[in-house]
């Protein structure tokens, strides 16, 4: 059950949009497809909906082979980044569209439309046209329209991408709550790792047409499969072959065999957290995330010399994590200690 | 530039002056000349049997050519915008032909094709008269007015994009339902404008229709041909009267579209 894609390939001219992509989306889950633009995440979503034909590969929706089926027969709800509101129809008619196509009678349609408009908090605006709604309202209308026909799966293509930050955050919470109520298998595409981690239980990270890694937010953050995932799901510093999260950088005033010397270039206070930017002797620019208390205790000033001690680092050349050059003592367990820290954003 | 009142007024004067001199004054002159000797001379000319027949024939041309070119035009625009093929640039160029070719050349080419010795002359020999009859005039009218609906619809189709159509298909609509419920309502003003231009073009067509119709009074004379005949026979009042009818028909079409649009916007 749920959604599965096996061995999906898609080319647009010279551009390989999907390169042998396989994913499994469990029934009733809320999954995010996360990746930079051009990573193939939207193409994958559109292929699941039937809006894009695959060159090869299998799409299965709820145990049924959907490959090659036209979009109108797949029973998916799709929400577009730019709403795709039917501009010449009222909010009511937009939401009723799928029901009218299915020839529901008037009374039943009306009851269902009002039920959905209530769910998306637009019940007073049924007679308005999309041009009279705000962006957030339009997207909620589009969601009600998609949900009206009781789709087997709900697919959202950067649903909040065109909205401003505040509305985005509200809709995020709202979508998560909605999913908890409805339990319809949902995939949503985003390039924003914070949004993906906030909303989705499962994440699939894509890059250059391939799946880099899938798992929960914690798994991706704590055990990234490669450099790309590590730097995409959170902030990262590069020290030679090693990657260190800024909150895994300890700043000290005395050198020892595990530290590296750096010149404090800039100290930026961002509320509770402080961003200390340093440049190392080999010219590498790194930054460490400190708390205000730590900064005050160290009495750091811009222009002074400080020493960096990575608490945990990752290298993707070998398999086991270790610490940067010059270190002699192995670090503590990479899964223990500070596991579960939120991403710096 | 807009801060400088002198140049602003200069531009306005230039624009309005140009329009007045080239468009308004000639039309006003027709109006004036028509009613110079009162209302009855032009009225008599227009309501003469030949005049009424010409009016009916012109309306018949519109009634046949406009729906055909509308259906073809919308279909062609959909093909050009929604189904990209290697042939599209060729189709696009062919559609523009009627703009580029002089109507009289179009008339002559039809004459060559359907006239004695032409490839399609057998149709006339079978008893279905094309030249010097309504079918030939319809062919000429369709030819000259073919590009308008396509040209007005293509940019609107490009602008609305495919999101709404795709949304409709995910909601269960098939291609036909999507076209009637989503695409057509979204492009209706482009199509309507194309229809108005097509109508105006068909009503006013002279060159191509002259050649294929033979301009026989009371038989194959549309209003513009009637105007020309009256003028050639030194009945200028009749010519002005019929011209005025033509102008009024065109204005009525424009007015009808404006009314529809206003109703829609309200």
C-alpha cells in the first residue's frame, strides 16, 4: 500500500531529470521530497500524479499499477505551487469542480463543499473569485479542491513556495494537523530543509535526479549518507576531508593537540545563539555556533586568536567518523552525546 | 519625460492629430456626404432590391466564414501552443500567408484553381458552381480572414499556461471536459476579439471576392462590391449609404463585444 516508484527514468532533452529513482512511501505517511532546484523532486511528484510520463519505471499507488494511466484516472489530489486556481470560477465552484465532473447531485455537492471550506477556514468566502483572495487563502482553496474528491493520495508541489514567511509557517503547522486528522498518504515537495523537517515524518533527499538518502529527520541529521545530505539538511563546516556542524565546534582559548588555531573575524549575535566566524591558518573560513553565555565566559573579541576543537566530525571517504588532521585521540561515540540537536537555521 | 508638460501635450497632440487626420475625418466625411441631401436618397439606395441582397449576402458570408474560422482558429492555436512539433513553425508561417498576400492575388489563385482548366475545375463541371457563386465567395472570405482567431488566441493560451488544465485533469476531467470548462472560458476574450476582427474582415473584403464572384448585381454582390458598383455608376449617395451600413455593422460587432465584456467584469 502507499506509493511506490521503481526504477524511474526521465530525460528532458540532454537533461536527466530522474536517474533510476526508487522510493517507497508508506500508507498514511507524510513524506517530504527534499532537494535543490533541478534535483528532480518535482518531476518525480508529477510522474506519480500522471502529469509527466516516465521514460521507464513503475509507479504503484495503493497496490495498483498506475504507470501509463492518465492523471484523471489516478485518484490523486494535486496542489500546485502557484495554486492553479480556476480564475473564472468562484471559490465554491473551484472546490465543487471534481464533484461536478463526478456528477454528484447538488445537495450532496453543496454539503461536501461547505464541509471542506470549513476545514480550510474559508467558509465565508464561497462566493469570492480567486483574484479576491490572498495567496494563503488561494492555496487553502486549492487544497480543499484537491481533497473534495477524496483522493487516495495527496501530492503537493512546493505548496508554500510562493507565500511569505509568516503565512508559510502557519500553513505548515496547519498541514501537519490536517494530515493527523485525515491520514491520507501525502507527499510534498520542498527545497527548504527546515520546512521538510518541521512537517514531514519521512524525508527523501534528492540531488541531480537521484535519491541520496531517505529516513526520518533525525536519521538524516545524525547519520547523513554523504557530504551532500550532510550539508543540505543543516549547516556544515569543512575541515580538510572532514565535516563539522557549527554547534559541534568548541571554541577555547588554550591550544592543545586537538585544536586548530583561528582568527576571530566576526561575531554575530542572533538572539540566544551567537555566530563566531573564524579564518584558519590555511585560509579556510569556518563558523562556530555558541550560546551567549559561552561567548561571555570566553570574552571573545573580533580580531583575536582562538582555538577550535571539533567535538564530532564526519568523513565520507572512509566509513568511520574521526577528527581532523593532527588529532590523536578518537572522539566519543558519534551517535551519543549531542545527538538530536536541532539544525542551525 | 512625463514630468515635462510641453512634451506631454506635444505627444498627445501628435497622437490625436494623427488619428483624426487619418481615421476620423474620412469617416465623418462619409457620414456627412451620406446625409447631405436628406435621409431618403441613401435609404432608397440601401433598401433597393440589389442593396438588400448585397446586405444579406454579406451577412451570409459572415455567418459561414466566422464560425468555421473560429473553430479552426482555436484548434490551430491549441496545436501551436500545447503540442509542440517540428511542423509548428511551418504551420505558423502558413497561417500568416493571408496577411502577406494581397487579396486580389488570393482571388486570382482561387480563380486559377476552380476555373476552366484548373485542378478543381471538375467540381464546377459536376454542376456544383463555385466560381461566380456563393461557394467561391465563401472560400475567398475564409482565406482572407483565417489568421485572426489564431493570432489573438495563441498569446492568451501561452499566458494562461497549463497549470489550470493539469489541475482539472487531476480532479478527474477528461480532455473534452477540460477544454469546455477550463481552457475555453480562460481564453474567451482572446477568441472574442479574434471573432470581431474576423467579422470585420469578412464584411469589408473586396479584392478576393471581386475576382471570384464576378460582382453580378442582385446575385453575387456583397456590400463592398455594391458600394464600388454604385460609385462606378456615379451614384455616390448610394455608395456612401451602403458604406455607412458597413461601418455601422462593424461598430455593432465591436459594441456587442464590449457589452459582453462589461457584463462579465461587473
